[in-house]
């Protein structure tokens, strides 16, 4: 019987996950169809319930449902529970298990895409949603020197900081107001800037915008924009003007997607094919 894996989010016009995941299933000769299930909030519970069907292996969960999907699931992996966000669901005989592969994908994509190691870095994170939570989790695990979170809703940024205060230990973790970003000492001293917002994403309201200008960005920093569509975002253009090292979100997409693929199938993901097909889809 043919199997299905779904992509649940809203909207999904920007997503190239099907163009990346379907060739991976085909390469391993697995009878699996990867489908977009564009899901507004009113349909989220019903979409998740569909995942319990015998022909469904599971799903990817993307913006904006990575946190709101949690109460609809039966169980969480330890990592997903600690992050407080789910991007991968696995159907185990009608019981839905939530995982988070974003943290793993973030670390491995920096290593494979830029030979960049996180230990002892001073990090600035833009955004406080589901993917930002995974990034902060990974940064703390990899023993960075400090993490500063800027979010347009300062209160949401502070909620994220409070959620990770215990696991941060002695690592300074703060959430100043977004209005202070460009002039902040944290940004000026940073080695790593990670954009976890949708700013600059194709089809988003802020598609043409960058959270930072070249004048704001330290020349010796790594700027990692987790937006992958378009491949060159406004933020990456500004970072290159500043002379900073850059990495685009396609690497994160592929590495978290490969980890999800392995959870659904129990087989090693053909990551080279996934990257090649993802690049094709963008171009």
C-alpha cells in the first residue's frame, strides 16, 4: 500500500520540501507520496487527526504550527519537549510522536555548509518562534559564550529566555527590545547572527525587507539566514556588503529534512540528492 507523508503549515506557497523529499523517497524506491496540506488554524486539529491513518507515515510541521501542534500529539521526544516545538511527526500505529530535527539540522548544516563550529561563539538570534527555540537549544548545547534574542514582541522573546534559563546555566541569555537591535553591544560583539524570522521570505509580507543593514553587521561575523526561499535574501545581500561570512537557509532545510526522512523510514537519507533537488526547485 502506498504511504503518505504530509507537510502541514500555512501558507505553503514558499515551500520546496516536496521537491526535496519526493526524490529522496524515489531514490530509495519507497512507495511514498509527499503532499502539501496547507492548513489554517481552524483545520489544524483535523489535519493532525488525519495523520493517524494506516497509510500515513507522518508529517513535517512548519510555520506557524510548530508550537500549537504539541497538544494534539500523543507523545514528544525528549528534545522536542525541551525545545517546546515540533517540526516532525511520526505515526506509530495510530499514536503520534512529535520530534524536533531543527536543532540537529542547525548544527550539522553549519558544519557541513560552512565548516563552522559553535563553541565559544557570541550569538544573536532574531525571532522567538519555533525554529528560534530550536536554535537557542542547540546554541546552549554547543556551549556558546552568550545568546541574545531579539524579537518584535519583547515579551515573547523574554518568554523564550525564561524557558531556557535553567539549561543556559552560566551562559548569559537575554532578550532586549527589538528597537535596540541595530545599536546593541550584543550585535556589535557577536560572532554569529541567526535570522529565525520570516523577514525576506518569498510571499511574506516583509519579502523585500532585511532585519539588518550592512552598517549594522560586524564584518567578522557569520550571518546565517534560515529563510531559504529566495536563496539570496535581503539580509544575505546586506551581510555580504558588510564583508561578513554568510550561509543560506537551504542548508538547514536539507539537514533537518534528512533527519526527518530517517525518522519516517528508518533508512539513511540521500542528502546529496536532496540538496541538488532543493537547489533546482529554487532556480
